[in-house]
C-alpha cells in the first residue's frame, strides 16, 4: 500500500492506495473506497467511487494540483510525507486563489462581478466544452477580486478566469 498526504486548503489528509488486488482501493479518514479511474481526454477522467460516477479534470503546476471534481475546483498539494509544519504558511496562501479553466472551451456566462462576495461552491462562470456546459465554482468563501474573462471568449486549458480572495 502506498501512502500519500494531501493538503486541501487548511486540511491535511492521509490517503492510502492499494493496487495489489486488481481493483483500486483508496483509504481516507479510516474508510476504504473502491475506485476506478479512466482517462477520457488528456488530463480529463471518469472517476467512479463506490459505484458513483464523477467527472475529474487535473491541472498540475509546480507541485500544486488543481482538481476539478464535477466542476468544483480543489487546489491540493500531494506528497509522500506529512506537511503539518507548513500549515500556517498554507493558510495564508489559501486566502487568494486563481480559478482557472479546466480545459479549452467557450465562456458562456460570467455569474459574478468584481467585489461580489461568494460562498464556497457558488457558480462563478459557465463554460462550454465538448458540447456540454460546465459551471466553474468558487473553491472557498471569499470576495471576487478580479474577473479576467468575458462571455463569448475562447478559453485555453489553464486560463485564468476569476481571482477569489
């Protein structure tokens, strides 16, 4: 079994991954989950956890990964050792987050304006990719500091959309 430590915001989780039995078993918080992961497009996956299907897009920049799970962004650090000592530094960095496009597409709508308070999970923008619309949501509660895009704009994968503070 491989062990990883995953920091999402201020929380750190120990994750165990067992690939020995053919099926992928992932343990988090004392619970074990059966997981299937299939890459459908580059950096895009179908993720099935305990028979529940999710869409997953992964962006990796300088060790910081952003996971878009069903359109919700989660910035995470993944490592092989605990990082609890860095928690104070990460808490300060977590106050401002750049929300980026998980894949190329077309920006359909901007749901917020600069200065708008947002709740975690609130829709920020709607984009269209592969003939499907996807809401990109706020990674945490805060205030929209800057909207970097406009409706009708073509988006590149990883393009900066909104900054939430």
